[in-house]
C-alpha cells in the first residue's frame, strides 16, 4: 500500500500512464520510417526564365502591291480597300496618332545641310515651278483621293497652318507648309529645292517607293505606304513625277539626303 508521500511512484496511476506513453513514443522512434504519400514534384526550370510580353506588339502594316492598286483603279475602284493598304483616316485622327508614335527626325547635321540647300536654291532660282508646288501640296496635304500625310500636323501657334513633324523644323512660321491667310505667300513648299523625310513626289530628294530599302520603309511605314498610294494615283491621273534633282551645291554638298 502506498503512503502518498510521493516516494513510491509505481503505485501512482498518473505516473504509470506517463511512463507508458513515454515508452510508446520511444518505441515509435525506433520503428522504420513509414513511406508516406508524397505530392507530385513541381518541375524545376533548367533554362533561364524569359519575360513574356503581356502586350502584343502592334500588327505590321500590310502593304497592298502597286499592281493590285493599279488594277483596282483600272476597274474604277479606289486604290485601296478598308481591309488592305492605307486606311482612310481623318486628318485629326492622324494628328492624334502622332502623339503616341513620335517619328525620328533627321540629325542636326542633316537638317543644317537641307536648310542650306533650300536657302541656296531660293537665292539662285527664286521659286519652284507651279507643277512642282502642286505635287508637293498633294504630297503634304492630300486631296479627295489621297489622304493627308501622317506627319503633317496642325500648328499650335497659328490657326489653319500646318507643319511637318518628321523634318524636325518644328511649329514655326518659316517651316509652315501653307499660309492660311495668303495663298500666294512664300512657304516651305515654294523653295526650288526642299527635302521631305519620306522623299515624296515633288520634293528635291524624291525617291520612288520601289527603290526604298526595307529599313527606310520600317522607319516611316505610314508615310511610305502613303507614298506608294500617291504614286499609283498620280500614274492613274497621267501625271509624270519628276525625278530627284541636284540642288545648287553649297560647300561641296550634293543631293544625297536619303539618310535624313
Ligand atoms: S513628310 Fe514630307 S509629305 Fe509629309 S508633311 Fe513632311 S514634307 Fe510633307
């Protein structure tokens, strides 16, 4: 019989239970490990992780072939359809597009060279011929059939005036492509030799679309696409496009501004 003094633990039922539990735990530890079910392993990347583009790039512009355009015009249709070739954007839409897609303007050196050629041509020859000016007006402003140039923008300083955002001359009176108050005023389009970044018909550095390099087309795709359309329309109208011409040379300059 126990005396409840705590000396004889074996007679204590709590102590016996604790001792039994301890023995069970010790026994379990000695048992071989149980093969528990495992979760499927997540495969580890062995290749470097590449960032996935969440925003897909804008689709490449689709060019309608010159032959297709000519064929459409011969059938009395507009040169392009809504699902092919150039879009018939409104000029305000085109101007707003420019804000999101700024174009690369010619380098400072090229701008100085072009300006020098234009000024020299004005000094020595006065003014371009009417036919040349008409072609330039079509190239920049378009007409009922040819949309305005995507790089033409309304001036923020003078209502009704437009300037070229691709040539880098800026929104300045001397660079305006028109004079809204005086149709007879001398504007940028009146210089005997003047450069166009897209090398459009009528400009001193005109280059046919068929001779443009892919690199040049990729640089100003909207303008190049429109040049192709303009050439088709002019051909259909029986208007001959004069080739690029040599401006008056200044300090050894030539007419090679194709990189501008
Ligand atoms: S890119 Fe050429 S056609 Fe277009 S606005 Fe400028 S000068 Fe005119």
